[in-house]
């Protein structure tokens, strides 16, 4: 593989590899083993490199070419464009770190050449030496010193219970929110069992954000966080049921108590009320998901438009310079 490629091509992808914040954290022996283990693969324009829902098997580095990341929130939903990747970019680590199915589809926009590393090599050579884990005591100490707690679970899980003072940014939308994160303070990432946190920390480190994760996630904490929805800590984008509304829902033991005929009618009315509330909650959740998807799509379009503006500005400067030269001539 290395004999066939030109020196110029080798310098391009290898320079990008060595500039990556992730690879700068690795010992030289690991870098040498990675370079020797990389396998070259090629895809044509339109080929699906990774399909959402498939199992993770490789970590990829783009040698040359372009590809696009897309995601379907649900099987029947419209595909959302998340990002475009080019030479020197890497992808595929999320599923390797979380042991979850691939959460995006990646399609070749051009003829594309990739270098890939299999999962066992990725875990031993990249994951283990690059991630920093903290326990509960170390997390509390870091928070006292100003660290930020970032919960990357879904809004629904976050609303059920979360650590006081933590902020919620679901992992599926974290890429779109990187610019909003405070880079001046370390970030401690938390999730349910620690798996999603590994993928989130890897993403943050790759974008030069100082991050570590709670080993074992919330499941490792003792005592377990208090159950309940905190409307004060919920964001505007999350679906939050008002506490007073929840108080109107009868408890199970209240419904199942022996009652006379008149009480049965009342119980039936309460059941209908509960069903109506649950239906309304599901409708709100669905609306919230649609708005979230639309925001992600608009953010992508905004970034794409900004790139076009910068390109047009450079072209305008070039044309202006040529016009001045023609005037002088």
C-alpha cells in the first residue's frame, strides 16, 4: 500500500493524521503501529460506506475524496444531512466506542480512497490511551473547581433523573452544538452506562475540547440520583410535563381501590383523562422531535451557506484584483 502511493499523497494524509488532537495524545509506538496496520479501501461516487443501523467494524481516515453524513431519526422519517467530510477527516469511531449500531449513514460524494483500522486495533491503539476516566469523587472535585457536567442522554432520560447542575446535549446532536460549548473549562461527560460518553469524549477531543468521562456512567454512582422531573433544569427544547398536571393523574392504588357504582363512573372518567394526557404528551414529543430535526437541518444549511459566502468573497477579491490590474494596463 505504501509502495504504490506517491510521496505527495502520503504526506497529505499523514500530516492530517499527525495534526489531529486525538493522535497527538498517543505515544509514538502507537502511531507507528497504526500506520503499519492501516488498510486501503476505495469507494465510487454514490456508494454507501457505512449504513445506519449496521454494526461497527472499522475506523476510517479519508485519504482523498468527499463523503456526506446523513441520519434518519426514525425508519420512515426524512433523511437529515449532518455534515460533509473531506481529505484528512476521520469517522466511524462512534459505534466502536459505544458498542451500539451505526447512528449515521455515510455516502461517497466523489470517488473516495480511505484508510481503515479494525475494531480491536482501534480499541488498543487509540481508545485506551486517549480517553481519561474519572470516578465519582474525582468528578465532584472537578466540578468544585469549575468543570462542566455534560449529560449526553436523550431529553426523555435526562428529564427522568439527572445530576444537579448538569446540562443536557444529546449525543445525536452534539456535533451541531460544538460551538456553543465552553472551551475554557474542562468537561466531564456522563450517560447511562458510560458507553455513549466514550464516543462523546472522543468527538470533543477531536475538536480540541478538554474532556473526560465518568467511568460506568450514572449506573456507577451511589446513591442513585433522585427520580423525578426537574422543570427548572429542563431546556426549552425538551418536552416537560407541568408538575401540577402530573398531580392530577390518579395513582394506581387509587384507581384500583374497591368502589361503588358511582365511584366506578368517576374512575372511568379519570381513566379517560389519563389517556388524554398521555396522548397529548406523545403528540408533544413527536412535535419536539420534528422541531429538533428541522433545527439540525437548518444548522447544516447555514454552515453550508457560510462556506459558500467565504468562497464567493475570495472569488470577488480575486476578480477585483484582476480588474484593477486591467485598469492599470
